[in-house]
C-alpha cells in the first residue's frame, strides 16, 4: 500500500516538480523498500538478522533525509514555479490516508502483541501522515502566490525525517529484537 502511494506521488512529482512532495516521496519509497529486509529477517526468526535489517532501515531513512535536504536547499537558491496544484494537494491527501491507515494497523497489532518495535513503527507511520499533510499545505500556500513555501516546507519535512531517523536509531539499538 505504501509502495502504491509512493508510485502515485512520483507521477504527481514529475507533473508538479514540488520539492515538498519530493521529500515526502523519497521518504515513502525508503519506507516501502525497508519493509523487505525487515520482513525477511522476521521470517528467518533471527534476532541478529533483524537487528542488521534495522540498521539498514535507519541508514535508508538517513539517506532519504539528506537527499531531501539537498533538494530543498537547491530549490531555495534557484526557485521554480510549481504547477498542477490540485494534483499536488491530492498526492498529499493520499499520502496522509495511506500512512494513517498503516499507523492504525501497526499500533493495534503492536498493542495486542505488546511489541515496542511495532508501536514505534506505528508512531513513525503516523508522523509520515502528518508529513504528507505538509505537502497539502505547500499546495495551498503556493496557490496564494508564495512559491517559496514549497522549498521551506520541504526543509521542515526534512527536519521531521531527521527526527524519525533518530527515533528509529534508538528503537533499533534498544528494544528492536523483542517481539
Ligand atoms: Zn517514514
């Protein structure tokens, strides 16, 4: 589901070239990709493999944050006009709904299984949903004529992703292997 969200956001990014959406999209792609090593490690029932997969996840999120940072700064320095604002707002809404649904599934399962890692994942997805709302905000502010809002919101999204990176790092180092 998150993969489908990321693909739809990619299509809208190509049409709009919104850097706020790009930051959200890179991060959602990273999240979708990291489900693969985590799932594999879980199926192998190997705590050490799961821990290594966890470090890979943190690395992927960190790289996504750095790419988003670089793109936002570049866009601040050389502004670009953004088009197709309704599609941009829609892409943000889809990201919000997709992540919020994922958050609810994980938080419910995490509480049932008493899994710190799953609850951390759920909180992460909920944060991602709020990040997607930032894309909707970007479409709104650009619509009233403030093009600079898009890279600024891209920077804010980058900061949120860096915070997620830090929280994921703590989860992996601490309680990640206990299911
Ligand atoms: Zn995320």
